[in-house]
């Protein structure tokens, strides 16, 4: 039995790629065609590649390997966290910190610091510390907890990475490649497939698409550990070509020209241009406002100029006769 079906992929909108102006030519072999200004991903290849990735991840988990799920875009954080926890694995759902893999010893020191602060709080040490110091410790704990909760129990480097959108997670991909850690990646039409070892061509923006692929890979780990994989179902309406759930739920920053929710995509104009008839809207009638009558201000009478003052003649004194 197939681990995933073509109908599931269609229902989740996995086949919708990026706008034809935003693509990586290396993805050409995974593209079925173009429609309404967007590329359509070949789902027959996606089905096969998901099965290949499933088998490889199953083998890694069966050999007690650890898996690190990576997806830091805000709308995908909950999916990454939920599926990683369900599979009993680790995750990074916040900003990828440089050196998470290549400088792992330093990362472990930060995790140890988090554990120490939590122990201080549990032992009521905060009660005897100055209030200002307690505030600083709580802020430090909050920051460490935000970035390291998903990997605090990871005792060494992971055996594999599951990455959603290698283009966004390029730092994680670069570190894994440097350490020869195999990468399983959801790759959209704007990504470079050469950056990952197990390519899964898929829409990496729509939450339903990401949920389907990531949950399927998590099922591989669960099954390898002797658990029961879940049946992935969606109760809401299927993703349409308009992909209305891409914004704000799954729309990338700076990707406003993608079909579906960009501001310049309304009225069926993929790529920012109208296709078909331009919608007509009644224009408001403009009636000029009558000009107010202009009344001249009264002019004050001008006072007559004062007569010029003539200087008195200077009379020289008469000389006295001797």
C-alpha cells in the first residue's frame, strides 16, 4: 500500500508551485506544466519521491537515528512542533541559530544554562535572590527556552534533517551539508533541489500541503519505532487554485506576485496583469462646488500728508564797530 496517494496531494494543494517568473530552472524535471501564470508540480514524481524518502527515514529511525525537523516560518511552526513531538524527535521552529550543528558544544552549554536556571527556580533559590537579579534570570530563561526547547534533549548531532523550504532554511542546510547529514526537503519550484539529498517537490507555503508531507515523514519514524501511523485527513475545504489559505497562513514575505493572495492578483490577473475583461466599477459623478462670491474689503481713507517743515534761515550776527 502506498504511503501517500495522488488524491491526497491534490486535496492538499501540493501541486501548486510559484509564479512562472519566480522559479529555479533546476526544478524543471519536477514540473508538469504551467497554468494561469503558475507552475504545476508533477504529482506522479512527488508520490514516488515521498515513498523513497519514507523508506530512507524509516531505516534511519529503525537504526536508532535521531531526526531534526526544521521549519522556522511563523505559519509552519505549529506543524513542525506537533509532528516532531508525535514522532518523539527534535525540532527547530524559531530562528536558526548559527552553529546549531557546526558548533554543537556551545549550543549544549546554552542548554545546560537553561537547565540550571530551571533547577534554581524549582529549588526556590529565586526567593532569596534580589528582585532585580530574579527578573534578569527569568528573562534569560524565557529567551533560552524559546530557542532551545525543541533540542534540549538532543544529546548529539542528528542523523537526518527534515526541512521545509530549503531556501528559507539555507543556514540549516549549509551546516548539515558540511557535516554530511542527510537532508529530506520539501522543495518548491523556486528552490534548488541540489541542496537536499531527498527531494520532495511540493508546495511549501500552504499549511495543508506542509502538514500532509511532514506528517507522512513523521509516520515513517513512528512506524519504525513500532507505533501506529496516523491517517492524515483534512476537515476543511480543499485548497483551490486561488490558494486562499496562503495568506497570511502560508504566504512568503516578498512573494506578492504569486497566484492567489497577492495584492496585485485580484480579479484573476496572475503575475499582476489582467486576463480577460477588466472589472468595471461605477465612477462617482463629480460636481464642482460653486465658487463663493468675492467681496472686496473696504479701503480705509488715506490721511493727507503733513506739510514739509522748512528750516529757519540762518542769520549771521552783525559785527560790532570798533
